[in-house]
């Protein structure tokens, strides 16, 4: 911290999540006098309440299953206690690593609540008082938080953030939502022995993923005892008068006028995420919001206020709320402000994964997107039949049981689905169901971005025995 706390910085970053960390580190590396502010722990959602602890608990759930199969002597509560302790230890290690990286880059750090007070002015509220800070540029990267249920009794519901603070598990849990967080939580907690019910408003879980892999996810959830109830609208949540200490969730199923009561020890809201804009002083700086309540930005992540930028889950440009996307946006803004030759990150081939069991991973277009968007991909005259264009999409699906599953005595199927241009063989999208899927899709994302075609896969010699080699014979 400079001797004068009101000293002008080149950049103040508000929010120390993936986007803020990336923007701050890169700016400092480029020579900018950079200050990073956050009221909470460094690392944001990903490190503290998101991808990292979720995946670590997924490992713990797999360990628990292995112990049950091999020793028949595992106890779910003991397995959870071990897993949550390991998870918290790793999160603490990541905090130290992030602080070390920030210090190495020359980023200054302050803990407190920051808000805009005009052009280039930030007011910092700490336990010891208020400080006024000034910077030529400001980056807003405060992230997002779980959205509460919009129904009576919402205060009775917990969120995915709360799960990482549980020392013991409930015997039963109702999860409201059908997206990535809902599926990952359901898969992990069910494998720890929790009786899980998932209520989703859509006809299926994972509506943003290809229908084939989403169906595989539904089957895997059912296989570990999760009850899936689609087309469910939650009406209200109450304390359970029948079983004291639990909750009763009333939901309209398939449009019924008579809500059905579902009971569990706890209910978890996983219906989406809300940007953390409260208390940032956006009005004072002239920062506006888009129609979804996120900070409005242009293609370069500039807000309507001069010298104020927004990156990550807080801004309207983040269609994909993913850690690598937020980090890429943060680095881009840093390069654009303080470097040379900044290039916008490519958002068309961003890989996505769901860390359930088996895992799901995708990159590029789904089959439905390819058939809908094909006219945008090829030349089309005024008399071209749209249906004929849609028929130019080839879909290749390979289902198999991996060596790992056969060894375990399981018939669990893996799946690889490629969506291709029928004329050229170019792969437009790839979708995989297997525990190795996230690792495979990362490399495949590069190939899809570079225009890989089926013939390239067919003429590549594979590595045996692997799951990935199945790609080469499709």
C-alpha cells in the first residue's frame, strides 16, 4: 500500500475471483500500479464455493464408493468428514498460492467493501474506517452468487455455497434446479449416501447440453438413487409439520393445480446465479445494467462509464459463467489497457464439463444448435430449402463400456458423439460421457477450433488402451 492511501493507481480491481485475479496479475506484470480489493477470501466462487471444492468432494464421493465396493465397511458420515477436511485444506493452500502469485506480480491487496464514488474514485470500507482511493482505470469483477428461490419459504432453502460448510450430511435432500450445479451436487451427495430428489422446471436436466449426453446424465443420476422430477414448479417451502426438523417443498408437477408435497431434511436452491452488484455504487459512476440485471458492456468489456470495465460473471458479456472464461476476459482487459496486441478470446469453442459420475464434457455445437444454425454456417440462396440445409449435418455416436468399468464389473456405458458438417467432415461439436471426458475435451477443443475433420481423426494413430482412441475410429 502506498504511503498516501489516496495515491492514484493505474488500476483498481474490485473482486478477487478468477476475472479479477487475472486482470490484476496481468496488469501488474505489464507495469501498471495495481490494487486488488475484495471483502471476502481470495479466489472467488471457483476456489471457495465452486469448481475446486465441488470437484474435490466428487473425488471424496468416488473414494467412498470404492470403499463400499471393496471393503463393505465405509460409513457415509466418516467419508464426508474426511472429504470436507481435505477440501478445506486444499482451498486454504490455494489462498496462499494466490497471495504468493499476486505478491510476485506486484499487485497490492486490500480487504474490504469497495464502491464507486465518481469517475476514478473508489471508497473502501474496512473494519478500521473509510478510505478514498483513485485510479485511472477500474475493473469490476465482483462475480455472482446463488439465486434464492422466488417463492414463500425461500429462507428455509440453502445453496451450493452452504454445502461446503456442512460438517455432517442430511439423510435426505431436495435440490431445486436442473443445471450443472444441481446435477453435480446431486451426483456427489447421493454417492455419499444422501437420499436426493431433483426438481427441475424443464423436461430434462442440463438443458444447455446436447440432448444425448443430458439423457446419459439423467440415467447415471437414477443409477445412484437420485429421483428426478421434471416439469416441476416449486410453489412454496414450509417447515415440515409431519417430520419435525425437516422441510416440505410443494411443487406443481406437469402443470397440476394441486401442488405435491415432497419432504426431506433440507432443500437446496440451484436455480441460477445473480450478479453481485449491490453496494458497488454503480449509479454514482454512471454504470448501467442490461435487461438481465448484469452490468452492460461492449465487446471490449467497457461499461457506459468512462474508465470503468466489467469482467466475469458480473457482466452481460459472460454468456458462459466459467472460470476460464472470466480469467480470459480479465487478461484481455489488462492487455488492452496496459499491453499491446490484445486479442479477444474465442468464445465459440469453450469446453464445458459436468463433474458427475460418469463425467460429461462438450465443446462446440450441440446437434440441435447445428441443425438450427446451419444456414449461418454455409452459403444460402433465397430459394434454398432450409430443411435440406439442416440435413447436411452428420451425427456419429459411439457407445462402449470402458476397460475401467469392465474391470469394476460395471456395465456403465461411455459415449462419444460428434456433430459434423456432412459435406466437409468438419467437426462442429463433440460431446463425451466418461470419467475421462473433461481431460479429453480440453485437447479436443483445440482440434475443433482449428477445424479438425473426421478424416484427420481416422488417419491418426491412437494410444491403446484408452477411452480417447475411440474418437479415431468413428
